[in-house]
C-alpha cells in the first residue's frame, strides 16, 4: 500500500499478540502489532510520548498513545479501553487480525535532555499507557539516568494495567516501584491509598529529578499540588494531554487547548507552559 | 500585465473561451445565491452582493471522499482530482479567506486534497462596489478590491469590466481571451480607484482590532462570554457559512461492502465536537464554545500564522438566527481589555 504522500491513508499492521489488562464492561486490551510492509517497519520511528491513529476500516480511527518504547523491538503496543464505536471494534480483534495504523503523531518526552536526572513517573489507571514507554526507555538506558521511581495506582487491583511486569519491578532493588489501589483488598501486599497521597508518602526529592504524570484529571490536579509541596519547580514537571482528535496532523481543528494543538504542539507539555493555557485542565 | 478592458457585450464570449475548465459561478436568487457549476453556454450574471455559502467548498468540499475501499479487502482507492475549475465572480473577502486557510492546510505538512484543488482552481474575483450591510473587511486587513488569494480581479465599470491579473494563472486567462480585450487607459484605472475608495467609504461597520489578539486569552473568565453566548442556539450556522472556518470530522460510510472514508465540515459550536468518549467535555456549554470560536479566529490563529482568521464578510452576522454579532462581541472584548 502506497502511503507516505497522503497522511490520511493508514498502514496495515497485524496483531502478533493480544491480551486483556483488565476486565469488565470497560476492559482494557493490549495489542502488540507489527507492520505488514517491511519498508514501513524499517522507516517507522517513534519516541516515548507519541501517539498513533489506530482503527478498523469501515468503523473509524482513534488516537491512542503508543505504550511501548522503541527499545523493546520492531513492534508497537497499544492499550485500549473499550469505550466507544472504534474501541469496541478494536476489542473484537484477535491475534492474526489486522488493524490500521498511521502516525506517529505529536511530540515526545525529551528523554535526551533528561539524561543524568532521576525520573519519577506518577500514573493512574489507563494514564499509565503513555508512561510505560518512559519507564521502559529509562530501564533500557539505565546507566544514562540517575534512577527511576514509579508510582502507579488504580481503583482496584483488577484495574491495574501491566500488572505482571510492574510487580516484577517492585522486586527489583535498583528501581523504586510503588503500586497502589484505592481500597484495601485481600492478598494485596502493596500500597493502599490514592496516588497523590502515595506520592507524599514516597517523598521523592526534587533535586535533579523530572516528574512525569498522567491519569484522570482529578488525579493530575492533586499530583501537581503535591509535587509543589515536595518542592518541585514547574519546569521539572511534565504531563501528557489527550483531546478528541480526527486528523492527527493539525488540520481538523478540534484538539486545541487554548492556542496549542494537542496533536502537534503536544501531547507532552511542560507544566510551566501548560499552566499558562487556561483550557489545559478543562 | 497592465489592466485590460472587457466590453460587457463580449462577456459571454469571454466565458466561452474558458473551454476545458469547469466554471463555477454564483447562481440562485437574492440571499439564496451560492457557487455552483455552470451549464455549458451560460454566462453568469455577476450582479449580486455575495453568496450565502462561501465558495470554500471548491477547495474544501462540504463532504469529501478521502478514499474508497471494500470491506474485508486491503487496497484503498484515492479519488483522482483532475478537473480544472474557474470560479467566476469571487468576492475579495472570500478569496482572501483562502489565502488565510492556506496557512493551516500547509502547516508543517500539506493537506494533499486541499492543495490539489488549489492547483486546479483559478479564482476570478469581482471587486465590491456596493458593500453589504454587515461588511467589515477593511477592519481585518482586507478591502473591496483586495487581490490576496485571487488570480484575476474584475471591477465593474458600467459598460466594461476592468481586468487585472494577479498571478500567472490570471495572466494566462487574459492571454486566452486575447482579442476580446483592449488595453485600459489611465482614466479607466483611475475610475476604478475612485470607485473602490467610494466603496470603502460605504462600509458601515468597523472595528479596531488593536490589542485583541494579545488580550483575548486574558479575558478567559470575563462575564462577557456568558453575556454574548446566552442566546446562542448552537446551530453552527456561523461556522458552516464562515469562509475561514476549516474544521472537519472524519467518518467511515458503509453501504453493503462498499465503503468510503470521508471528511465533512464540522463546527466548534457543537458539543460533540470536543466530547470525549468518557463523557467528559472540555467545552461543555455554548459559553466555552463561543469563547473558543472568537479566540481561535482573533488570537490563536494570529499566534500561529500572524493573521486574523476572519475576513469581515459579515455572513455570521447576517445569518445568525438570534442576531449574535461578531463585531459587537469584539467591541465588548475591546472594552473589557
């Protein structure tokens, strides 16, 4: 399929593997996909924080963050919550089926600039999807960074994504990995409490540290408040936004937060920039 | 090329010379006029104010197929765009809107559909000698004889049209018309200039935009947004009929196994435009949507492309069912600054 000249035409990718992260009506399913076209596979390059338009022809497309780091291999991962028309169609796909992918879109976390610094990620629910590539990237280039602290929470243990790999991380002495759920459960031996509170309990030092956060708006609001309490400056804090999108290339208009297009100027924003945009947390 | 004169008696012949190209011209009556393809052999009457729907559809159709496909098959087919189109009688504000929207469709990455049409379309403008009731082009950088975006400008001088080429495309139209034209003398050119000056003087609405682009975002929580949007019905007329509005939705349409992915005009005045799947809406009411519409045109677009995304055509004022008036809104903005 010829594509490059026309940004609206997607590539095909085949599902190599797929599994459920969480269950229930709004289940989250992860898709590990590989581009069909070898040339596309070779030319594709993405960075942690970027998104892609994935979809099913005849149904439509949704903008989804790429939830793997390029250091993991020549494949892409997307973790998708079943919410609307397109995500329901995606959830029906099984290994061997195809989805459409175009992108990658948006800017990315400035991981080069962050070399030498301690990286702190604070995620909630499906908000961990765009942060997983940061975690994986830092793990793969561990000698370049001053360490990694990860705080991740969800309502219940059943709502946590990437649980197995993260539980493994909690046993790694090099990493500081903290999982939390909102309400006490039997056989749960990690934290209990809201993510912003766990952040205060972990009490990370702001010195030479970059904090990255993504999750529900209400969580982000309190995480930002608590980061300030811990002494973090605005320019040490990053987050990633999402808005409804159609084109992904700055034309269709709808994803703007103030004068910023989330698809082009974002999705990654430094808090110093973001707090000047009145609509950013709307 | 210098200015040329076309005797109006030769107008049908001039139009007849545009063979091989599809001609779009204003058709219909009174307020109902819109640009539409002309039947062969017809010569359009160019005595009109402006069309209700702007000619933006020539570059950005209301619904446009991005590609066709068959369900279950992998190959997709992109429609070939090859028909050359001449738009006859475009008002300078509408042509200018295209030059403004070019900025967006070429931002970092060209939109292939828009620019293919841009290449295929020739814009023949008609200077305004009688501005409409709510025209305010001169307040936002335009004018009754602005040539921005045009290939050729025509001015009605009574018995004649004065023709001035703006681009190579315009010049080649003049060359094709060849012997139908005569060179315009200085008097005719002066006559045009005077006509345009009078036309400018006849524009009744005005607005001082100084300070607005920088100041607008600072009025985020100002009570004026509640005030100016209170009567809004959310019908979207202001955006559909706006020549610079360019937002679109993308949808798949399926009939049996035949399907197409298409894009269609959308409006920031609709709730669904920004509605997240979760049910959360960053612009939940008409207050936020109106605020975004005004900010986008008069501030965000200026930030990115250094030009106001409004050409002062007055359509949104003329056709709003509850008489919301962008000039009045901006006057309130100005007072609140």
